[in-house]
């Protein structure tokens, strides 16, 4: 109700949830759980959602849902996955960036 907002103060600081780029992952970490990662994260926007998709799901049991809109974007996503796997391997980490993806089109969800 608007009258309930009368006592609020506007500040110059941005606070979560920040819904762009790494802010989505930060919001999951800060507002959902610091230690238990989600078993499902989903997105449809390259770069804005990929940070969350690559970093915010449980690497062993979680699923990454990608809603594909264009074949070109799907190809770019696959390239990002490959680059992330190479980085993980170079750091001696388990290569999980290309694992547990569910890819659907918008039409399949309707």
C-alpha cells in the first residue's frame, strides 16, 4: 500500500536483489543460502544469465535450464561453456561448466 511507503528513506546505494550479470548469483548467495546451492537455475539471456547458470547451481545434482530463443545464441552459449571448462581444467578444478544443462525452446515451454 502506498501509504506504508511514506516512512521509507531513499538512499544512494543499490541493494540486492541486483538482477543483472553477477548480481543474480550474488542474490542467490545472499538471500537464499550461502552454502546450499540451488538444484535448478534458469535463464534465457546470454551473459546476463550465464554467470548465474555457470556458478550458482549445485555442481553435482543441480540442473541449469537454458531457454533458447535463437540458434546463434545457443552456439555462443556452447562456446562460453567450452571456455569455462578450459578455465576450470587449467585451475585443477572439476570441469562442470558443460554438465547438467537442460536446453529447451520457448515454444516447448508454452
